[in-house]
């Protein structure tokens, strides 16, 4: 099923001063694909994700999201970002707002929905992540796993067609990892286009349509989970997998 | 002291009213200036950052009394020199300008530090949802920054209230200036200045108690 290309990255370069973090990255992600990014810490996985929604400004190359050129200064980034949900390692819930207010802020402020519509959508996604009873709680009253599920619901409330996950379970206690992964798995099953940075190899094997291994600013190896995780060819991939498995 | 209260009590209370008027007007404009220049110092734009820093450094480098003289005597000359011959500035206007500029610089620093104390992830999460920089700042970052800023802001308000006394030098009839006149007329300096000091103290204690209440309420509501 070769669907639409949702994300097109060609020859992406990103430097921080003298440090060249991304040297030459090219990648296409088609609709409904779940791409899992693997790579050692510091290899630029977060930087890559953050370039996709322009939280970082690329130093070179091109990024097209649904055909919108993210490196063109005439592109309305805010508008494109409405269609790209992002989930962060440290949740980044708005601490001064209740769970429901976290979910409705962006839809209401961007005029995507009235308050009533936004709250209805909010309830729908809270139910989906199993936290309807926490609508009026503040983030400080939630566990890590609950916070991350709220963060996912918050992103979904904008009805994005792409979701980016940056190590969504790395800051969680082990017993809470499962609840977040199962929400993500459900999302993948529903056909969401996803790019996921994670060290959860089990998740990659079960859910990924493609696994990409990054190191040293390049894509070293990519393929199906079978190919990359069970039968890696590159020495650096083999070395990395032997450490995380 | 009793004699002073009898004869000049109403005058000194009125002078306290002028002091509060000067302080509140200045605080209002200082908040606007502080917000503007504080934001300039935090946006990702070198030119804006420099403008913010220059304002803060320039104002903090000037003693308030010099600034007051400059605004009161210098600015009207400057504007008249530009051709607006009938331009006049009274001591309230000059006082508010000088004090707002002064307090605004400290407020800018407080607001800059407050914004920077909020985790960067808050802004990033807001931007990632499609909110503009302004919306993210005013709906997400500033409401959280305010919490950490409140003690410093209260402190700055108290300093500014006391700094109104410096504006006695340009002849504004606030409490210190009035006390000077009273003690010159009646000749009871000890009593007059004691009363003056107590009046400042009482107002400041009341204000800081009220502010503490507000602070507690804001911190509870989360
Ligand atoms: N804002 C930044 N300024 C300077 N260096 C950065 C910045 N963000 C990331 N880096 C550097 O870029 C490299 C890649 O970081 P990152 O993308 O976070 O890697 P990963 O997510 O794979 O662990 C690291 O060496 C990191 O120190
Ligand atoms: Mg990372």
C-alpha cells in the first residue's frame, strides 16, 4: 500500500555552531507508516524530530510535510504544526492548567474549535487514553504514565495526521511504560503516521513498519523490524543492539 | 507631635495620597515597560536582546535623582528646542516618567528572569501544537512565570513607593516634600519626620501584607 508521502526529508543537515549533528539525512514517510528511530544517545534523533516540526531550524536540505516546505520562510509554520503532534520525553504538560484545559487550549486558541467542541473532543481522547476521570486534575496530581497519556491526548485534540514521539517512555518508571506503549500501539493500529524515537525494542518489533538506525549524523541502516533488529548487517547496528537488548 | 497632627494632619494625609498616586501610576507604566523590555530580552533575536539590555543598563546606571532632574528640566527644553514652544511638563508628569523608567528597568529584569525560569519545554510544547509565539508566551509561559516573580515584584513595588520621596527634589507635593515644609513652618522637625516615617511604614506594611495574601492565593490555586 504505497500511500501519500506525508514526510519527505532530503539531505537534511543540522549544525549547532561547529558541531554537525545531522550530516546528510534523507527519508520519506508515507501515510500510515510507523517509523521507529533507533540510535545511541547523542546521535541526533531528537534533533531530527525537532527539525521536522521546525522547533530547530535546519542548516541545510529540505523538509516537506504534506507538501509544505518547512525550510521556506513563507510557509505558515503554525498552520503546519497544527497537523503534527509531538510527544516529549518530559511530557511538558502545562502545569498551571487542568488536564481538560491542557487539551482545549490549542484547539480554542487556534480557532479550530469552540470551547464546547474542544471539550467534547477532549473527553473523547481522554476516554481513549483511559483518563476521563482526571479531566479536572492538575498535572502535578498525575503519575508519569498518566501525564504522558494526557500529553498524547493533548496532541490528538488538534486532529494531527502525523505524530512525533521523542522517547515517550524514557522518563517513566518501568511499571508505567506499558500503559503508554499500548496507547501508541492503538494509535498505530488506527492508521496514524508516526515517527517514534525509542529504546523499546519490543515496541519497535511489534509496531514499526520500518526501523531506522541512526549514528554519527547519518542513517546507517534501515528496513523492516525483521531486517534491522533480528538480522542487522552493519557493525554499528549490531553493536548498538547488543547493548540495548 | 500632637500639634503637628492637629494642624497639619489633613495636609500630610493628602500628601500621602499624592505619594500613592505617583507610586501607582509609575508602577502601572513600569509594568508595561518591564513587560515590553523583559520580552525583548527573551526573544530569539539579537537586536531585540541588545535593545532590552541597553535599556536596563542605561537606567540602572543613572541615579534616580539625576533622572528626575533630567526629565523635569531637560526634556521640556529638548522638546521646546524642537519647535514645540508651548510645551510644559508638571512635576507629576515628570515624576511619573522618571519613576516609571527607573522601576521599569528593574521590572524588566524580574520579568526576564521569571520567563527564563520556566522550563523551555513549555514553550516548545505550545509551539508544537500550532500556537503562535505570542499566544504561547501569554497563555503558557507568563502565567507560570508570574508565580516565581511575585515576591520580587512586591519588593520592587515597595522600593518604588519609597523612591517617590526622591521626587521631592522636583517640587512634587508628595509626603516627604510636604513634611519638609511642615517642619520648616512649625519648627518641630523631630516630630514631623517621625510622623512622616511612620506614615510610610504603615502604608508599606499594609501593602506587603495584602500582597502576601495575593501571593498565597495564587500559589494555592493550582
Ligand atoms: N540546542 C543545542 N545546542 C547545542 N548542541 C545541541 C543542541 N541540541 C542538541 N545538541 C547536541 O546535538 C547532539 C545530538 O543531540 P540529540 O539530538 O539530543 O541526540 P539524541 O536525541 O539522539 O540523544 C548532542 O551532541 C547534543 O549535545
Ligand atoms: Mg534525544
